C-alpha cells in the first residue's frame, strides 16, 4: 500500500513542479536586498551547484550522474519563491538534493516527511545551507544566471577571471 501512496505522491509532486513555472515571481523579493557575491560563493563552493548545473547554469556540470538531466538554470522561471523551495527541499524522485537540514522532518517540504518515502526513495540530503544563504543564492541566480541567454565570454570572465582557461572556448565565438 505504501508504494501506491508513494507513487501517488510522486505524481502529485510532479504535477506541482510542472505547473510551477506558471507562478508569478514573489513581488516582495528584491535581489538588491541580498548579498549577491555571497550567493555566488554558495553556488560555487557551499552548495556546489556547479557540479550538476555548471558554472553558468547550462545544466552541464561535472557530475556524470547529472549531465543532460540537470535543469538548465539559465532557462528556469525567475520565481524567487520557487527557487527557494527547490533549493531548500530538493526535488524528490530526482537527483536534486535538499539543502534545508530540517526539510523532511516536519512537513515543511511538499507536506512530506521522510516516512512518506519507501526505502531507497527518500530525497538526498545535500550540504546544509542556512536560510539567509539560500536567499543570497536565489538573488545571485536571479541577477546572473536565470534569463542570461547564451553564455558569453564576458559572463565567463566575470565568474572566473579575465583570461581564465575555462573561458578560452568562448573567445572564438
């Protein structure tokens, strides 16, 4: 019976995530109120988002388990509330880990707890990220990644440094 419940929960969660891009951006969230440089640090070093999503959010990170399946963040909806939720809660039944240390302890994530999952199906816990740093990360993503179009040499050199070896392929475009 629990497998059916889990399957039904997965289907409902999948529908919620599919319709999420239709949500409007949180009008109260202003990226300028947050530490965007800290958000970049969280993206790169603390949450290690670059491993799956790539330095530029193109979905082509270095983690072989996620190449081709990690969302292209450059095309993600510019919805601060949705971003915060996905970072904090992850995406059950996918490779996206959760980063809120209490995510599935009290129903704060998708009204679910770890007991709602069958053995081996629970979401993966990523590195814990403080709530304030999730907001900094969201601010960074909204200003520098989401909606940024095709990756440019200028964006690469802003992320790394001018003349960085990772930017060489972009210099010939």
